[in-house]
């Protein structure tokens, strides 16, 4: 089995994922992970794709994915995953969610991400958006167990206040329990 990381960027439109997934399928690949978003009208996606040992080359994968769009529409990069060094979370860690909102200003992401990095906290997912002058950011974090969550919560709330933001830091389980859409009863028609 061979594995590849494929990234695609273009102007957004309906059907991009359908085209990309069709191209991967026709090459004999399987998409094992995918993360996609649209930022200011720009579509971006990263995929982790596996193929049998007789996989196409990175150039063939890139060509097939690129041709799933109009000529020159999709910017595609392909990297084979050959293992090697990568981030390994601490043996003992917890997952937390940090949400921030308030008035937008330059340097918010820099300030928050620098504080997290200085504490050995890894950001595994991040969403941020400015809307009508307000800024919202949601971060999923891997926090080493030796850090005291209560102290960290206080630090992050104070850091947020210092840059004009409201910050909420909670364990992933609590976040999921209070944001799980499956818990909402939907009446049948």
C-alpha cells in the first residue's frame, strides 16, 4: 500500500469534491481522510489517499485530479507519505476546544498561537472568520497532561481579555456534549 497527501485550491464552485473523488476512485485510490473549507471564495482541500502497492506516480495523481476541473482551474500538489518524522502527541494528553470572539484586530492569531506553542500545546484544527467587524475563532488543541487545565483556562481567558476577546476553554468531551446536534430531537413529518 502507498499513501499520498493531495492538496487542491481553486475558486469555489459546486462539484469540486465530486470531481476530485471521482479522479481518485478511477485511479484505484481510497480517500481515508479529508478536510475541506472555503475561505473568501477560495476552495481548499487536503486529502490522505491510499493506493494498492502498484499506485500511480505523484505526477499521474496530480494530472488526474487537475483534469477533474477546467484547464488551469485547480492548483494541485501531491506528496507521497513515506513515513518519517512527524509530530507525536505526548503520551499523556487531553483534547480541548478554545473558542474566542470579539472585535477584530491585527495579531490575534499570532498572539494566541504563540502562547499555545510556548506551552507545548498543538493546534490540530483551527477556524477563524471576520464578520461585520467581529472575529470568531475555534481551535481544537492537544494539551499535555502535565499542564493544569484550570490554570490554562485562566491564562487563556486573561490573554483573550488583553486583546479584547472573550475566550472559552473547555475539554473536548464537554464541548461535544453541549454542541452535539444528534441530541436535538427532530420531529417527523
